């Protein structure tokens, strides 16, 4: 359970709940918790969803600070990013 200590905590909890509201996002989070940092292709295969859909939902999860990529968004065209659960989330929220 997450402790609420400030208005920012409430905002963070609401943002997390919205980000997790789509079933595919929960599948992505579960996959990353089980398998660790992974490429979009591996996540896509693991949850039986299209790569485009996984990318879309990873972007929403990244905006909510639930997942983090090892490569900044501006450099992703040249490299394959790996996505994992954000370190500050790894122990507390899942």
C-alpha cells in the first residue's frame, strides 16, 4: 500500500492508477516484473500484442514514471531501447 503524505502523492497515485487502467498495460507491467528489462519485440511476443500497441502503451507508462527506458526518446531511432520498471517503483508499488 502506498502512503499519502502530500498533494503530489495523490497526483502520483491517480496518474499510476490511470496508467494501469488498460488491461494491456497491466500485462506489460507484469511481463517486466517477471522478465526484467526487455525490448518491445520481446514484450510484444510475451503478451501476444502488436509491437505498435506495446510501444503506445509503454509511452503512457513511461509518462506516468512507471517504466523507464535505457535510451532517451531522442536517441531511440538509432538504438534498440530496453524498458524496465522504474527503480523507484520496483519495490513499492508492485
